[in-house]
């Protein structure tokens, strides 16, 4: 009998910790519901997470002053983040806090699994991401379980109002997840800190305008701690997912280069864009784009559906480049412009073809 591994891989452990922290936040929030107005509680949870993560990010920057930081937001990323804040930072928390006043905390925590199902459905049918039968079956099982939890046995076909509110919160966070994915290549701590701080401040103002009283200091501190617990899960998960996606793309780029060398050995003076038919096993959710000039140079750009950056393998300039690019066009640019004047068979942008 083989020995069990001593420890989980770092990414798996981080994902499990993120899930545990997020799941624990709901029962703790339920305790505070009776002491704080639901809308004010939602505001304080987000505000606590934003402040806590801002302090964490400042500490990380001081600790790693000489190390490169993850890419900050820029351009259209702010628009995607604004939509995510509205859906996940304003609408979602309020629906959840009101739903918790009518639903047991344990049921609400399990109902929040709908967030994963709704996230996947939006990604598949709105943002046109890839999916397969295995993933669809898993999402259907989660959805069926959530439906059973939400069913009101005393009302026949009617659903409990509290359950519907929690489901609405799940939908808001599903929208948040899909919009945040558009800026997934940025600094996850910065993203979560901005979302928490902005959403918290907006909700505090709205709650006060609606007549909510400012709670006691102890209740405010408790809400801040719960908010920080839930918020820690977000950057941990996003960071590990991004690192895993990037590693997968780089591995596929190296494998694609090996296929090109094998092809060149059997077809002198030529490379191929038909990587898959020549033995490349492409990882799910990865896309490679190939450009060829002649037997002296080829370029391959790799991208993962869960990342906002692109990586380049340039056979004439050291292979896999350490720099990441914000778009396919920028990743292709070194291969289309960095060539001697008068060179024959230049690599042109239109020469980049999807591997098929």
C-alpha cells in the first residue's frame, strides 16, 4: 500500500482554506444580525474587509519592496471592477443579510453553493466560456441540492422568501465573479481591498440614509473581524487560481515548442500551425496562437480562460519570454516588429493562426 502524501499541494490547500474561511463567515454574520441592522451589517462586513486587506497589501509591499508586485489595475479594468462592486458589494450583501433574518444560518451557508452554479451558467451562456458534460453534471447536482434546501414543506410548491433572498445574493455574487474574472490578472489583494472599501462606504451611507442606527463599538468590531475572515479567502483563491492558470499555459507553450522541433526533424526547413494533429495535448481552457516565418523562427502565444494575460514563446529570442502581455496583439508585437529590415518571410500579424 503506497504512503499518503505528506501535504496537499499548495494551491489545493489554499483553495480549501479559502472555502473554509468563506463558509465560516455566514454563521458568524448570523450571530450579529440581531444586534445590527441587516443593511448596516452588510456595509460593515465589506468595510472591514476593505480596510483589513488595504493594511495587508501595505504590509506585503513593505515586506517585498525589492520583489516585483503583481500588475495593478488599468484601463477598462476599472469599468469591470465597478460593475463587480455594484453587484457583489452592494446588492449581494444586502440580499444576504435580509435573507439571514428569515433563514437558518446553516441552510443559508449551503444555499450559497448556488453561487458556483450561477457563476458557471453566466460564464457558459453569457460570456461564452467552454464547458463539458462532467462539469455540467456537477453543477446540476449542486443546484438540485440547493433547491431541496430552499423548499418550504408547509407551502407546497412555494419557496421560502428567505431562501429566495439568499439565492438572489448568490446571483449577484455570480455576476461579480464573472466581472472580476476580467481583471483576474491584476493584484488580487488590491482588487478585493478596493471592492470591500468602496462597497462598504456606499452601503454605510445608504444604510444611514434609510434610518439605520449606528451600532455599539463591540458589534462594529465583530462585524469588521467577520468581514476580514471572508475577505482573506478572496485574494488567496484568486492568487492561487491565477498562478495555476499561468503555470498551465507555460507548460503548454514548452510542449508546443517540443512538437515544433519534432516536426522540423521530419520536415526540414518548415514548422507547423497544426500542433494538435502533430501530438500536442492542450490543457483545458488554454488557447495557443501560432505564427511562422520560416525554418528559422516561429512564435506561439498562450492564454488561459481564467487569466487576463498572455505569454509568448519566441524561438528566435530565447524561447519562453518571462514578460506577460495584456492582449494577444501586444504579445504578437515582438514577433511582427523585431525583425531586420529587408528580411524575407517576415512574421505578420495575420500569420498568427489558432492551433487546430
